[in-house]
């Protein structure tokens, strides 16, 4: 029972961190009208949050072994709530963008500590457990845009930030009040530089992060492309997201069983190939001038399937390659998972109104990098 409660707190905290992007997504096209600024500027509301989360991951990873994991998670969630309240009263788009960076920093502790805690809780069943927590976390991109759309209609873009603040305070209270957390690992003498100098870790971390980024860069740009260029409602994007996440959840839940059947290496390779097919398929469709969002969604599903299959096993393999420095290893992996989409979103933002090609090209490039890192072996 204690193990399940810890698992749920960790899953809830990480879901809420990612919801900081997904819950706000439906409001992005309306932010220029509400706060002033341009459509291109509004994309930085997403990039700023993910960039801030990347910085927070490095911060909390450096604190690993120096403070209580439970205390750091609770403090992070409390700060996340306070900064969400400030976002809700932002008077302008530049102020909101700045606050979103701080909000991202505050959301990061669970992303650092959850993988290691889950590995300590579940031992040999870590791939299955990580697949389950990944499936739960993936509910954020499935349900948060739907909730964000409902909240947008209920009371405008600010309501999403009020909801994030309330949920963060609730989880902070649960994390600080529950005393059944497992013992922390021994303080590590490692460093980020040492981890990055290990070719096996660097390659596995890059492969995992680039696969995630291929999907997220496309997702971050899709609401504007769908509504402003392809001429459909935000409902088409939400339907694509919900179906894609459902496929990801199914693949993630099957990952542990498939890893035992195929072997971890083969499963990771299979997922990389499927994700690459999705990225290149989107690029090919965009180059052909395709505008059918149903066809776009069908190709996009390959990215979801590929990530779902390789995700749990790939993340666990990278943590194994960290050789005991789990928190810093997890921090670097998730930093890359967020920094690559943030950079990709920022680079694509000036061209977002040119249609499907910019976000499809970014997805294809990142999926290609992921495949290269997966199949290239260090000499």
C-alpha cells in the first residue's frame, strides 16, 4: 500500500509538471489578443516553460544526496503553486513569458527524483513500473488540452493557472505529510561532466530525448498550424492528441512484456524505427503539400507508437548506464527531453504561420538524430 501511495504522488507531481505546458496549449492562439503581442511571441510561452524546467532539473539533480528527496519535491511543488498564481495575474505577454521560466524551474523536482525512487521501489520490475508511470504521465497531453479548452471557455486563459496552483498545493501537502518514502541512495561523488563523458550514457540519453522531442515539437506547433493555417478548429488537434496518447499508453503498458520477449535492445531499436517512419512521413506529406488533418494525425501516431515502445526500456537503459548516479542521470535525460523541444519550438516559431512544413521538418530531423544515436555504437 505504501509503495502504491508513493507511486501515485510521484506520478501526480510529474503529470502536473507536464500539464504546465499541455493545460495552457489551447489558450496559446488567444494570448496575443488577451495580452498583446504576436502569434510568434505566444509560442515562447511554451518554450520558456520547458527551458525553465530544464534549468530546474539540473538544479535539483545537483542537490541529489544533499537534502531529503521528499522535502525537495514538496518545496518544489509549493513554489510551483505560487508562481502559477503570479502567471494568472500577468499583465502582458512578456511578463507571462518571464514568469513561465520560473514556473518551469519550480515544476522540476519530481522529474529528477521519481525515476530513481521507482527503481528502488520495484527493483527487477523497473521497466514495467517505469512504463506504468510513463503511461500515467502521458495522460497530461491527452487530458490536459481537453481540460484547458474547457477552462478557457469557462473563464479565460487565467483559469488554467489557478487550477495548476491548487493541484500543486494539494500534492505538496501530500508529499510532506506522508512518511513512508524509501531511504535515499548514498550520496554520489559523480558529476554531470562525468556522466556526459560516458559514451553509453550519452548515446542512450540522446536517443531517448530526441525521440521525445520529435513528438513534442510537432505537438507544440500543431494548435497554431491546425487553427491558423489548415483552417480547422482546436478540436481537431485535441482529437489527434487524445488518440495519439491512447496509443502511447497502450505501447508503454506493453513495453515491459515486450522487453522480456524481444529483449530490451531489440525493443528500443523497433521503437526508434517506427518513430523515424513517423517523422519522415510527416515531412514527406508536408513537402507534397498535404493539408488533411486526418492524414497528418495518422502519420503522427507513428511517433506516439515508437516512443511508447522504446520509452520505458530506453529510459531504464540510460539510467543503468549512469552507474549509480541516478538522480543526475535522470536530470540530464529529462533536461535533454525538454531542452530539445524548447529549442526546436523557438527555432520553428518565426515560421509557424508557413504551415505544416516547419514543424514536420523539425520532427523528422529529431527522429533521425534519435535513430542515429540508437544504432551507432561507441568505438
